[in-house]
């Protein structure tokens, strides 16, 4: 979690709520996209969306 927060801060983002996506790249680095940077989201086409746990399971 520390590395993730560090990656967010390094992009100048002060609130996790302002992050649209964090991608673990094939080289081990995190790519962080803020809400203002996402645009159409076309750069995320090859990224799998996380599977979210369902409440009660």
C-alpha cells in the first residue's frame, strides 16, 4: 500500500478519491491516472478491471 500511495503522491495527487485508475505495468511500475487525465479512457483498453468482492461473500 505504501508504494501505491507514493505513486499517487508522485503524480501530484493529494486525494485518493481523485484517482480514476492505477495500473501495475509489466515493468513493475505503477501508472496513475487522475480524473482530469482520464479523458476517453482509451489508454486503458487493454487493462482488466478488478473483480470486486460482493458484500456478504
